């Protein structure tokens, strides 16, 4: 696996953009220069993130989110182990 991150990544297992291997390594997200820890999904090329809102859940048990637009920077928190 390389250290390049996908353009779009989701933390929801039902999403086609879900990647368990990357999420277990740890993906960090800076949105408009501020570190965010409540990101449910991001897209670098379109410049948006979906942030979870409190502990609220929808009727299917998924976190309630808000979509925000801005500058998105992503990075790996831990280097790949050899």
C-alpha cells in the first residue's frame, strides 16, 4: 500500500468510499487549517467535509452530519509498518 490518500474517503461502512485499511492506520484531516476529529467523510477535489453533529443519530443509527465547504488537507497519522 502506498502513502497516497484517496480523493474521497468515508468512515461509514455502507459507503462505496469506505476503506477500512486506511482508517485503521489513521487519517488526519485539516479543514481550513484547523485539525478536525469529527469528520465522517471528505472530498479533497470538491473541497468539502461532512462533520458529525454531537451525539445525534438518524433513524438508521448513523451520525447526523453537516456538510461544510473549504480547504481540505489530509494526511496519514502513522507511517506504514514494514
